[in-house]
C-alpha cells in the first residue's frame, strides 16, 4: 500500500508522490530535521515551532 504525506498544519500535501510507508516515514523524518535546522516551520500562517507541525500519512488510492 502507498501513502500520501499530508501537512495538516497547512492543509496541503507535503510530498508530491504516493510512497510506501517506510519511504514516507523517512521523508517525514528528513523534513522535520530540515525544519529543526532552520529553527521553525514556515506555515502559511507565519513561522511556527517545529513541534506544532503535523504531518500524517493518508492511504493513497492513486495507482503509482
């Protein structure tokens, strides 16, 4: 099964392709590391602490 990475903080998808769970978890970890290095997440509502960023996996119905 493949998943989409959804950014609940901004209501958008954080990655453009459906990927397997293990790959999605790796991508989320890399995204969070990047935001920690810059010190914040730049939300559409302004800068927020990385701890408030919510990324979730949604099952994809798209064949990829």
